[in-house]
C-alpha cells in the first residue's frame, strides 16, 4: 500500500520555494478546477469526457461548423467570466510580488492568474479572450457581446465578422493540429532555461510540447516539484511530488 499523502507541505519543498529567486510555474487545467472551471481529462465531468475534441477543437471542425465551435467557446468563456481566482492563484500572485523574476507558464486559456494579480503570464495555448479574424488575424474592433445568464447556452452561434475584412472571428486558442504561438513558446523555453525551481501544478502532462518543459529543467539539475492529487507521467521523474490540490497546497507551500 502507498503511504498516505502528507497533509503538511514537505518541509524541503517549502525551503526550496523560500530560497528560489527565479521560480517558474507550469500550470494546467487543475489549477482552475477549484474555481469551478472544468478540466479536460481526469473526471467524468471533464471536457474531453463529455465533448469530442475532433468536432470542437480543430481547424477542420471550425471550417465545417463555425457556429457550433463558436458557441462552445462562448459557453466556456461564460464559465470563466463567472469563476473567481482560487487560493492557489492568489498564493502564486503573492509569490510573484516578492520574486519579480517569477514566470508563470500556463496551458490554461482562462484569465484567472491575471485576475489574481500575477504579471508575466505566458499563455501557451492562447486565451478565450483573444478572438481574432480567421482571414486577416486582426482582433475584434470592439468588445464582443458575452452570453447572458438566462437559459441554456446556445448550441450554435454564428461568429461575429471582422470589421476590417469581413472574415469570421475564431477563438484565440490553440487547437489540436496547430503549432503553439512562437512568442509564448520561446518565452516558456527562456523561463525554464533561466529558472532555479520549477513548480508543475494541475496538469496531466499528456499534451506536448508543454509536457516536455519539466524534462528540460530536470536535465539542467533544477528541482521540479509536482502538485497534483493524481499521478502523472511526470510523477516518477519529479524531484518531489505533493499529492494535494492547487488551492490547498500552494498557499501552504509558498512564502508570503
Ligand atoms: P488535464 O485535464 O489533462 O489534466 C488536469 C490535471 O489536473 C490532472 O492531472 C488532475 O489530476 C489535476 N487536477 C485536478 N484537480 C486539481 C486540483 N484541484 N489541483 C491540482 N491539480 C488538479 O488538463 P491539462 O493538463 O491542462 O489543450 O491539459 C493540457 C491541454 O489538454 C489543455 O491545455 C488543452 C487540453 O486539450 C488545448 O486546448 C490546446
């Protein structure tokens, strides 16, 4: 039988967090789970257990049925707008205030790190709040209408058109089969190359290239700490693993 997970933060990891001057955090969907934002894979309520990514999260899906795809992302945007940063987001933002060189690399397309007060958030998979024209790439010229709170979300919703060229707007997220945006990817590589501690929180570590970042830190001899209630492919490789959640673990681990 496995030993029970420690309730208190491992003392050594607390000391590493205290001593780190250039920490880097890699976050995934579990980071926002306690804010009520669904994850992708780990529960029956997770998005890819309920929805087929091939019909919602690929360029081909958008070409086939832009109204279906747009409506689904508007629903997700609506969920995120109603969500609040959790204690884990807040603890990271506090840490960032005392560590100006801290970098947060996130796979999340929500804005909860920013709303908690973290600067310098690197979004590897884009953002729900960065729609752009599918033809000319421009952002919308004015804020987009959001879904109201009444009634069920629409199954189909025609995307707005671009004021500049008349093309359809698309969600500003990275879809399966698309490359990561080069600027954020380079920034993530730089952050992992410079960091003196990498904290990996709330990611299953199954989606590349984001999942390759911890190995790069380990190869440099930098300690990698995993915070996740479930085992992942990173667990046997990580320097330390704490089986707890983001909102419970991070406030106990990180210095004020
Ligand atoms: P996943 O849904 O694959 O994994 C979520 C991870 O968070 C799992 O390992 C859970 O055990 C863990 N977890 C759940 N609740 C947690 C909590 N409260 N605190 C800490 N950890 C918790 O999400 P990601 O790894 O982020 O890509 O998925 C990576 C990418 O796959 C996403 O960015 C998305 C998806 O397809 C795109 O949309 C491009």
